[in-house]
C-alpha cells in the first residue's frame, strides 16, 4: 500500500529543505554547493532532496523562487500597509535592506545565482520571473510621482537598489541606517520630491 502524503506536512518539509539549501548556498556559493552539503545542512539524506526536487538544479531553482517570492510578498504587504507616499518609500527601503546579515545573505546568494543563470536557461527563467515581480513593485513606487514616465523611473529605482546592494556586499562594515538613508534619498530624487510630500 502506498504511503499517504500529508500536503501540509509536505509543504512544510519542502520549505525547511529550501531554507537549509539557501544557507548552504550562502556558505559554499552556487558553484561549490553540493547535494551532500545541502543534505548535511538539512539533516536529511541526498535521496530526500532528490525525492522532493529531482535534482540539484531543481532544488536551487526552488530556493531562489521561494526567497525572491518571500521578499516581494513582504515588500508588497509593507507598501499596502503604509498610509502615505513617504511611508511607502520608507517601507520599500526597509524591505530592501532588512538587517545586515539578512541583507548580506540575500544579495550574496542572489548575485551568485544570477551569475549561474547566465549559463542556465532554467535558472534564467527564475531570474526573469523575479525581475517581473520586482518591476511591479518598482512601478507602484514610480507611480507615486504620476503615471507619465513611471516605467523609466521604475528602472532607475531598481538600478539604484541593485547598485547599493553591490556596494553593501563590498563594504566590510556596512552601516544599515546609512544605506537605508542613501537609498531613500536616491528614491526621492528619482521621484522628483524636493521635500517629503504632505
């Protein structure tokens, strides 16, 4: 008789495996991490990983989908909860730079994943999905200054965040408050706001 799988437990198990893989990716890098490394992090066998994800590439693609979706969902929620345009900008910035270690970990894994995606169509599809998701959020912010030119402002907003994230990674002792303040100033400049709106 076949074993029955509880879908809720199965999702929880996959989430725990994806988190372990994410941490292993951060420690070992995309090129260096193996299924054995990830299995050790998760406290499971390589067979368990293969059962849930099929392959190393399938697992790593699932990891990036989960963590990029987590970021975009959290940012979208924060933007909806913010009552004023200025509060929306602040919420957006806080979700881009959300703790020194978390920010370092996310951008390290994200850049490493992007480098690997340039050689792997399946991974590039995941990266493009993330870009579409972030563009939606960036457009929401860009439209705070009106619909005209929102697409260009959204691209500039994303370029600012990505540029600051690379600087953040290269900084041996990043000051989270300083990066948030610089990002906020840059966003406000892109939107053409001289002073905080009412």
